[in-house]
């Protein structure tokens, strides 16, 4: 006989899977980086499989499975659908890190206090998969290349620590020495920091060095 934790688990896990599938499909459509698109494809495949296992176990336990996104996940999917370029990649990966952290907590709670054996087994099986997803999302976030395909001034500003930028501009000669790409770039350049990206503006194939000036 399932307990309240089992019911809550089905609701939360089902909606988490739906969100991952929805956002993964958005990544396939909108992410400029191939690594992010590959990750999105993996999320669609893995969470579709997770949905099938969860649905089977929940049906056996007599618990209805949600088939629509809850308002919070729907709002996040809508927000992502309005982004593009590297702005999308950053927002999607950030959401994947926090989302998989939350999902891991949901699974661990079911293993600890769930009562239905089938649902507990689903959670146990999913934990290493979600841990792998989380590790992948963290690695992609840390290694996200700053290629300028589709970068805009807005993209650059979103990735910059404003306090650090102010310090750089106050000590411009030092900052220039540390960031030589502030003065030159090409379509094939890969940038090491958000400050490199900040130095340029324009759409794909159009790169303009901003003239900060010295004084």
C-alpha cells in the first residue's frame, strides 16, 4: 500500500521528467554549442525512459501520473524558449544544475521514506542516472566555451561580474594586459572569460571591438 510520500514522489518526479524532456527539446532547437545540444538530446532520451518506468510503477500502485508541467516548470520553459545564443546555453545549463540537484533530493527522499517497493526501486535506479546528469551539467557549465557565434552585447553583460569589471576598467592597463583579446578577435576565436566576450558586440560573423579608451 503506497503512502503519502509515494504519491508526492510520483507527482514531483513525473513533472521533473516532463520538464527535462521539454527543456532538452528546447536545447536541441536553440543551443548554439554542439555539446549543449548533445546534452539536451541525452536528457530527452534518459528522462523519457525514466517516465516510462515511473508510469509503470505508479500504475501498479494505483497512483495517477501528471502529464502536464506544473506552473513553475512551465514558466521556466517559457523563459528559456525566449532566449537564444549563448544566453540560452548559460540559462539552460544553470537550470540543469539546480534542477538535477532538486531531482536528486526527490529520489533520495523516496528511497528513505517511500513504502511502495516498485516506486522505491524506480528511485534507486534513477539516482545514479541523475547523479551522472548533474555531473555532466556542472562540467559543461565550467567548460562552456565563449565562442562568439550569436553573441550579443546583452549576452556578454549577463556573464560579467559587474564589480570585477569596474575594477578592471579602473586599472585598465593591467586589465588590457590580462585580456589581449579585448583588442582583436576573429570568428574562430575561443574566449577564456566573460570579459573577452564583453569586449565585442554584434551578431554571428560580425565582431566589433568596443573602444573603452584610457582616460
